[in-house]
C-alpha cells in the first residue's frame, strides 16, 4: 500500500494568495472556502498525511508511543498554575494531534452547537469576579447558517431535543441508536426528571455523499476512522479543496515564524520541511488555524522590533484568556455486560443543566452524556474504581468483572476566561527543532470547579437511578490536562480587548487572520468543534469577500 | 499508601477522568518511546535484550501483577516477550530502570531470606517484596508493560493468541452490529 503524497502545486518562492497554517478542524474548511472562491492556497501542516486505511486500533501507538500527538521529548511543554511558581515539565498535558486533518481526525465526533445564551453571557450573568467574561461580537443568529452548512457539508448525525437552539435546517443524518450506556443513561436520567436526547455526532449514521457509514468498531476517540465515517476535514473539505487544483496541502511542514514587511503586513512564513531544512513560503495573506496553543505560540515566535511582544500583539492579549472546558466523570458497574468497547463514544446526552442558574450560587452550566473509555490496555491500567487493587489476584478478578460492565456519565462544562490563564513561550525549554516550547499557565476559576462538582453529583444520581451495582468517582480537582484549548486570541470589536475582529482579521495586521479555537470568547459547555467549524465556514466566506474586494 | 502513591494514582485517575485522552508516559517520566517497524509474533525471533535469568524474573513480576489461575495470566499471554521487544525498540530508554529494579529485588531477596532469585521465591514472598516496590518507577513500568503486554496489539509481542483480550471480554473487529451488550439488546426486544 502506498502512502498518498500531496501533489506539490506551488514552488516555495512562488507567491500564493493565502498560506494557511494548520489543516485541522478549521484549517481544512478555510482552505476549501478560499480555494473554491478562486484563491491559490498552500496549507502548511506540521504533521504527516495519513490515509483512512492506515488508521489502526493500536493503543500503544496512540497513547504511549504518541504517534501524531505531543511526544514529550520532541514537543515538550511546561506547566504552572500561576506566574508566581516555576513552570515544570511533565506535570500537565495539552493533547492535540499533528497530522493532516488534525483534531478532526482524532476527536470523539461529539458536535454541540452553542446556544443563544453562550454569545451574551456577560450581559445575562453580569461580571463574574476574577474573570474577564465578555459577550461575543456576533450572535447565535449570525453563526446559525454556518452551523447548518457545517452539518450538511461534513455530515453530522442527530435529532433535535427540548433544549436545542433555533435551527434553519434539520440534521442531514438520523441519530445513532442508544447503545447500552445510552439505554441505562436514559433510564436513570428520566427517573430523576431529566430530558435525555441523542448525541449530535460528526460521524455518519448512513452512507452520505459517497462515504461509508460508521461500522461501530469502537475506536473513535484518539484514533482515526479506518472507514472514513468520522467527518474529519481529511475526508471531506480537504479533498474538495484539492480538487480545485488551486490548493496544496503540504504536510511535514513546521511553521516557526510569520514574516512581516516594512509596511507592517505579512509577507509569508518560515517553516522546517520534512528534512528539517528551513524554507520560506511567500503569500499575500496568512491565516493561522493551528489551535488555541500553537497559534498564539506562533505569533509570539514572530516577534520583531515592530512587534516586540509578538506579531499582532500590541495589546498584550495574544495567548491570554486560555480556557479548557470543565470535565467531571462518575462511573458505574452494572449486572450485565454493556460492551462499551463497541460503537461510538456517546449516544445520549442531557442538556437540562446547560444554562447558567444564579440560584446555584456560582456561574456555570453544562451537560451530561453517557459514554465509556473502554480501550482494554488503558482500562486495565487506569479505570477500575480508585479503591481497587492495581495488581494481583483480586485486581485480575475485578478486571474480568468490570471491563464489560462499566460505563461513565460525564459532565462537560464551562471554563471562565481568566487573563492570567495563558499560553506563553517558555524562557528555557525548547523542542527538538530548537524552537521555544509552550508554557501553560492555568488554574480553574472557583466557579468552574463548583460547576464540575455540581455536574458530577448529578452524574452519580443518574447512575444510581439507572441501577448501577457500584458507583464511583474521582474527586474533582484543578485541571492540568485538556484537549479543548480555547480563547487565546479572542474575537472582539474593540481592538483594546481582543485580538481579531468579526472577520477574524487581526486588529493590527490587515492581511493576517486567525481562525481556530483561540477565537472563542466564551468556552461553551464542551465539544467546541462544531462552533470552531461554523466560525471557519463564516471566516472563509468573509475573508474571500475581502480578497474579492481587494481589501486585504 | 504513601503520599506519592496516592498522588500518582490520583493523577492517573484524573487523566482518565478527562476522557479526552490519556498520556501515560507523562506519569512515567516523560521519555520519548520511538517505535520501530516490527512484528514480534514470529516464534523464530530470538530474545533481543533480556538474559535468561532476567526473563525469569520479569515473567515472575508480571505473573504477580496478572496471575495465572484457571484463566490466562501474564505467563500465557507472553508478557515477557512483549517486554523484551519493548526494551529492544520503543522502550529502550527503560532498560536502566528495569535492570536496576531487578537488581534491587535480587538484593532484597538475599537480605530477607538469604536466597533467590526472585523467580524462585514462593508466591507470598514475591508479593511481599513487590508490595514494598509499589512506589518505584520499576514497578510502575512493569505495570505498564503488563497492561500492554496483556491487552495491546499482538504485533508488539504480547497478548499471545489474543489471550488477554479473551480474558476480559474484548474482541478487536472493524465492524460490529447492535445489540452490542445486554441493555441495548433488551431495549430492542421491547423490554422496559
């Protein structure tokens, strides 16, 4: 089997209309929108290109050897809770995936729209002390057509429920039926007065636009889909972009600097190619779609005498307001086997606690879904109850009893934007290319922890009501790990308090754009991919319009 | 349990609770483990790193972690083969911690009972020594190796004949059809 190689269209010294950095959930969509609108586009992707048939059910490769993820030697990062302590290596993890398609290849597929309230929380909830809670400069109504476009173009399965925001179109594909965790969740949730519904998933429940539907193999989260049924950008918009013959996906290309000229406009990017030789790709405009950590890092790396604190960072906000989303889980073991290692990650969700409720005494909201993390080696190592032995005869007995009978109910919740939570460059640590590493400064706001604990309590109630023989939890603690990296180049109309405007254009550099999780003003309740992709469709349309009018 | 054990377990459990992903090497020292192309299932592949006595002791440790009884354990699954392949390839950085750990076990055998090696102690004696070693990087690495040697892809040298997967009720397939388990089966039959 030969590995597909992107056919090179553009020489590196050839000026193209757009360089897009990152080919993930956002970058793939922006590339397709700009290329189909007539622009020449080079997408520089740090990681390799893999084809669907290459994706294997290999826990060791995925989690230990760390193929395509953050290898701690090649890509170290440091972590501290606040600027008053030293940042340490090896104490935290940002998990993202470096390959063509990025996180959209490896995510669970969970796909939640924001609600109307998510865009106006500052107005609705008032200021939250210790946070920089702000309204978005756009509304749900502004973004709604693009949620619909993403769902129909990429292929999203679901059904509307009692708490859904307004929709111009239904889902293109029917929802997945409940698997055992979903059936039990429904039973428990209904008996405590909640209103469960099918989970929206960017995974095909039926054949769609020539693609194979889900075969229920069970390896969605942190694995690529060998069937191409997960609606990643790799199997949807990226081939469409390439089919225009105006878009080149250049993989194994690690961008380390965005260059700007004497007029204060970007002129191209510098990157390491596959052989670690530095190259320059010239462009009339640049769109950063790296993710909420790598995009601010790249801007900080692109400092110059004109921008001593980082490109487009005159107000110092690049990298700030880092948000994780809250995550809190309770697990239960039932009498009969569920076999959660089969099927998609989650089939049922309850949004009853989505909205902020001042009577709770803290800001925040979220949702509960029924899921399981049932990869066998990891389960055996990490997922028995906390009071279980970790080796020996009783451990083995419990493992054989629990593995097929366990499920979880997970609360997904809000993260407040806090200015001191940030992505910065570590002053000492460098990666394997000699580039300064990311330093994460992060501490959950007390209201975020209160919300997580609240949802975890509700999760326990649901599992007990569902008839679990045993229920357990790991106590909520300050988070040091995330897959949702949000908020670090926030969108806003006021150039003093934001990094990009409503066209995703940086306030300071007229031909530099950002479109990825860094733009989110509020974190939503989890599963941000839907919102990131809707923003990408909207950004692609608006950037193309600016290009057409000669306003870049 | 000591502070370290609690914090390490809580840390790992916290990672697990964040079901977005688990980074195991983080909890074991953050070593880069390179993967070489390999398929270690062939019976003709000779031992690459472990000496005969090391193999006996590694197998004994793994058999304490995942004992054999009326069902397969680490011995039947070939965890020692998995460890040998790992130390020859993607986990070569772990040779020192494994060898140091085995040497320490040997020292403690002799100090406590005046005999050894570890592999020849009685079960209860082996378990007693391993309880003392629970907090060490050696034992935590052996737990990791045993987990993936039991339940990882057989191409890495363990999970012989998929014995580990069958032990816990997992099967690796590209396609499944509902019902997957009892409760979605009951639902589809109209019960409750």
